C-alpha cells in the first residue's frame, strides 16, 4: 500500500511540475483543470513543493467573489545543476538554474582522456563554479555529463567511444565518487535533445527529431518527453551510416568533412581558400553550389527519418550551421520534395552554445520527471 501511495505522490508531483514548467504562473484551480487532480490533491502537492522551496507564490489575481486566487510558479533558482561537455582535450562546465539558464562557466584542460584525469578536471570545475562546500551540499542537484559515444545511460557506463578511446568505462560512478553528488551520463546529442525538450525549440511538443551536423553527425529522437535510446543504446548513431562506398555520413556531412572536401576542391581549381563558411558568406558561386549539393543529400536522408518517425518538430544544429542559409535552405528544399505529406516544423539552431547547458539538463530532467534515468551515486555519497 505504501508503495502505491508513494508512486501516486510522485506521479502527482510530476503532473504539477510539468504543468508549471509549461504554463509558468498559474493558480491552484488552474492546476486542478490542467491536471484533473482533485483540489485536495493539488493543495497537498503544492504545499509539499512550497515547503521544500521548489514552488513559490506570486501575486493574487482578480477574484469573481471570495478570496483572490494566488499564482504559483517554479522557483527555478532554488537548485542548480552543473553540466559537463567531455571532449578529448578538455571539459567545458556550465552551472545553470533549473531552467538551464547559465550562471557560470569554466573550461578545464585535460592531459589525457584517462578517467582519473577526467575526474580531476571535474572536481576542479565543480569547485571553481561553486567553491563553498556547504552551498554545494545544499543547492547542487547533481552533475550531468554529455559525451560522444555509445552510452548506457541507465548504468552511467560508456560502452564505446572511439573519440575518447573508451570501452566499458563506469563514468558516472567514478565521477559521483569524486564530486560527492549524483551524476548522469548520456550521449551528447541525447543530452541536447533533452535540453531542447525541456526549455528549447521542442518545448511543448510530444515528439521531436534532432539532427546534429558538427564534428560528427548524430541524431536523437524524443517521444513523450523521453529519449529513445534503443535496445543497444545505439539509436541515433546515423554518423556511421554509409552514404557512398567508403564514406559514412560523418565522412560526408560533418563540419570538418565538408571543410576538407571544400579544400580539396579549391586545390583542384588552384584557387585560394579562406574556408567554406567565409566563401559562403561572400556568395562564392562554387561554395554555394557545393553547399547546395550537400544540403540536398542531407535532406534526402533526413526525409527518410521523418517519414518513418513523423515527429512534430525537427531540429537541425551543430557547427555546420555556420555555413549559413545557403546550406540550410537546400536541406529544407530537399525535405519539401522527399517528405510525405505536410512537413513538420523545421527549426534551425543557429546558436550552437547549448552543449554544456544540455549536459546540465540531464540532472534537471530528473527533477521534472521521476521516470527519467536515476543519477549514479558514488561510494562516498
């Protein structure tokens, strides 16, 4: 019986927090209407969340008679999360509030990708961003780590990462023991999709498809607020898909690959090369033709994914977005031709500044969704 009551309590908390995340400030009676919970249940959940400091009251609204209804909202500054983007030569760490709003940032060089070296850099980053240990204990929700590779997010294990040279590394447990806080680990594109779903371009959407064209090529699928990771944690690893004999999607469509192919083309034409993005900005005819050809082919591949998954929104991001509208317009035009029926919304993320925030979202998601992956705790926590 106690287990059933505990589950019901968690479900009710999730409903209320999700409603507040989506709607902002609302009254308790609005929550009753939105969640279809009883007034007594809403009163209990809101009271509990207020006692814990996660929900605060605002100003009273107009009343049609009787006591004026009071607005309630999430206290996004009550807890913080630290997100770490792990790369082969450094970690980028960002501290955010519960809305993934940046509070602080640091970057720590690493001498190698050995897990002990990564743990040392993580401790240094956490200590720099939040030097007071008492404040860390009270306010830090946890640490999210976003990294390239095949990640068993349930156990916090990197199964395989060619870029880092890792196989079966228990990242979450080691780092949790180092920082004394729960740690979540996931593939970097999955983390990006979670952040977009919480407070970004796919907010309020039930399903989304993300395609990242960056230092590699990767994808992620969100359904009902959850990442689809696949039976082997390999869902979205489209970069390994062969585009033509001997060349994968990453070999063709990543930002470094396109720059390299453009350089080869310039060498064949015996022309100066200041970079593909510069040539595109200057409206160089050859550069525009090159980007058009790549954009059309990417659109053909992406259309097949859209036709299979039928997402409400498609987000395209990554370092290759710096090639500009000539590139993204070609992708959109190809999607228009090869996608069945009406296109879903196509959102371009021009910013490419979300990676560390995305890592922070791995911990924040657990606050809003009890069904999400549990953070790993180390021996000392």
